[in-house]
């Protein structure tokens, strides 16, 4: 599932942060991400790709606190992903 089309739209919020709306093509994933103004586009794409790819192992993804003690990124909770 590493090769998929990613459509991204951004909206600047009053707080100065950006709400990133994204969707994939045939995989049917869509979601939202909150990004800081200084965040690079490549970092945003990397984060989205990493989270979508993690759905291949859904038990590990949804229970990441049990499997990645000390390896978790502090800002990874600012993303919501849904499947159509």
C-alpha cells in the first residue's frame, strides 16, 4: 500500500496553524491533520503516508502505546484518519 495518490488541501486557521485535509484515491482513506506554520510539506506528506501505511497492521496501530514504549512522537496525536 505504499503507492497511492494523495490529495491535499490546506486551510489557515485563526491560531496561525494549518488544517490539512487529505484523501487517497482507491484506498478510500481521508482525514485531517493539524500542522504548525513552519512544518515542511515533505514532513506532512511523510506523516500522512506513515499513518496510512500503519493500517496494514491495525492491531499494532490502534494499540501503539503497548508496542512502542519510548518511541512515540509527541505530536502524532494531531491526525485523524477515516476509511470510506
